C-alpha cells in the first residue's frame, strides 16, 4: 500500500499565458475575467453550481466580482436535487 502505481498523475496544464483550465479543459483568459464570465464562456446555465478557483470556494453572490487570474484552475460542479 502507498506505492506509486507507475501511472503519471493527471494534472491540468495551461499550455500558454492567457489561459485558464475549467473542469480540465483550457479556456482563453482575459484581464478582469470574472467567475460569471467563465460560466458564460463555458455556457454553464445551471441555476445551482459550486465554483472553486485554485481550490478556493467562490460564494455564488460573488460570481460577478470574483476575478479569475491567468493560469487558474477552475472547477464548476452542477448540483442536482431530487427525491
């Protein structure tokens, strides 16, 4: 147990300046880009999502003002509820 499997760890790579990674996919970045801009660019229209930027949870009320830095790793999770 605890021994490496030999397989390389999958880490998102930003292949050039001016890009970010959103859920593992590269996205062109621009100065001043907000979380809301990222959601629109990726066409994420779900009403309930959880978003992190570089591992930091971004409150839903801050999406319009939370700036995403160049090279950021953004994760967006769509919440589904039901019974």
